[in-house]
C-alpha cells in the first residue's frame, strides 16, 4: 500500500517537475551565458550548459560602459511610486464598492471590471495625448500616470474587503471612528495579504514595462532598465554575453522582491479580532 502511494505521488509530481524545469531553463541559460568568458563559444553544438571558466567580467563591463546605476535608480523610483499610488487609489475605490451602499454601486463595479478586456494599445494614443497636454512627457510622473489605478487592483481589493467581518467595522464605528479611519486603521490591516499580492503584480508590471516608457521618454537619463537593456542589445548586438549580463541585472531585483514578500502572501484570520 505504501509503495502504491509513493508511485501515485511520483506520477502526480513528475509533470510538475517537468513544467518547472522547462520554465526555469531559460533563466538558467541566461545566467550561464552571462557567466561565460569571451573564450567560450555560446553557440556551439551541443550546447555547453555550464560555463567552463565562470567570470563576472561581463557584469563589470556592462556596469562600467553603461549607466546601469541610473537605470536601476529610475526603475526603482518609478516602480515604488507606482506601487504606492496604485495601492492607495485602488483601495480608496474598492472600499466603497465593497462596504458602502449607494445607488448604482454594482453597475459602477461592472463598468470598472469590464475595462480589463480593453487592450492597452487601444487607449495608448489618448493616454499619450493627455500626458503631453499635462506636461508630463519626459518625467517620472509621465511613466507612472497610466498605472495610478487598475481595474484588476480594484477587483482584487474589493473581494478582499468583502471578506472582512462586519463586526470589525461596526465596532470601530461604535467607537466613533470615521469612514476614512475605518478604511485606514481597520480594513487595510485586515487585507494585508491582498495588498502584498497586488504590490507584487504592480511592481513586476511597472519594472518590466517597455512600451510606455519608450513612448514618453526621450531623455536617456530617465531610461528604465528595460530601455537600458534594449539600448545595450543595440550597442553590443554581437556580444550576447554582455546582453545576458544586463538582462540578469534587470530581473534580479524582481526575483529578490518575490522571495522576500512571498511569506506575506498567506491567508489571515480577520475574524480573530472578533469575539463571539
């Protein structure tokens, strides 16, 4: 019986292991290419998976020949501001849609959620015209402007707000707390896992965004990492080791962020603060 259980588990986990290997192999190959020296042929067949002489020379060359420090600062600033503003605006919009009663609430929510089906390319030109008219072209705020709020974020936080027990809200209201105070001191701490989840999604989206910064930014001093890597690929198109090193630099912060925040993405017992 024990052997049968082990075999069933192996059959269940084997497809997952194969999928994990296929998913992680491009990342492994990218890091391997970035660590290979100039004497190694990265296009040989059969391919050499591990570098015979690992070196960080490619990372040093990329950092010294390109302002990757400035690119890293720009991407970090834009991503952090985008996350903070997105959380605030989405939470402010989601709270009344989840906890307050007013005419047309469900229709407003339906209209907001339906915008998820609209591709960004359709609204890109009107957004660009509005950005130029507001004088936000070639600015950090211009890169953040389209991501100040999102329909997905409003939907996610609304569902999280709806899961909070009403007793917590009523207790705060009986203590004389205002609606804004309830939102800030009661509701937001109760949905921390949803806030962390949304933060990760927004950070990754902002960090990897290439199209919108390419449109609104012409000043190279404001380039983000995706634009810097694209410029690197154009400059060193014959040296893919340097391009791979620049790509590793650009994705490393996202991996570190996920590893740091994944322990916070757990369900919380919001009802634990309510005594029966």
